[in-house]
């Protein structure tokens, strides 16, 4: 299957809990891309985007819980980026459901670009902070 995003270790933030969640988001984007390529996007897009919004919310809450716990200094800016994405994704979902928009390469590119830029930009900042402060994140305690 052709993928829009191929997971690479350069996207790793050094914590398996977050990397696993990021890989799940990559797979969801790839599922939407597969539906787009096969011509099934019209039928599946709203459902996939809904699942992506739910999972993204779960992922963002996981990150934010650790930001609060370990006093991450860029929490407010990071949370703002999360809220902006959820807002855009929710708007996209409503537009898909109403038939005002169909899945296009522009939408696929937006999702891909946002995720990669977010991981490589904002998420890499918390990786640096957590490692400098010797913060251990244990999946069992999530």
C-alpha cells in the first residue's frame, strides 16, 4: 500500500508512549490516503477524520498531562497549537459531512504537513526539555 507518511526514527521524540501515539496518527492519515487513492474517500473520510479527532484529543491530553506534571515551560503555546489543529480538523469533518468539501490532495497534504511539522517542531522541544531534566515517562503509569 502506498503511504503518504512513512514513519522514520527522525520523528521519534525518544519516549515510546508518545512515539506509539504519533505512529497511530500516521496510520490514520495513511488510511485516509488509501481511501483517497482507491476512490473510497467519499464514503470513509468522515468516519476516519472523526476517529482521528478522537485519537488526537486523547494524544494531546496525554502530552498535556505530562507537561503539567513536569512544569514544561512551553505548555501554553503547545496547547494552543493542539486547539488550533482540533478546530481545523473539526471544521474539516463538518465540511465533509455536509458535502461542502471532498477529500483532496490539499487536505491530505495539510494533515501530513501539520503532523510532521508539529512533531519536528513543538514536540522536539519537549523531548529536549524532558531529557535535560531526566524525566522518565512510563507507559504503565499513563
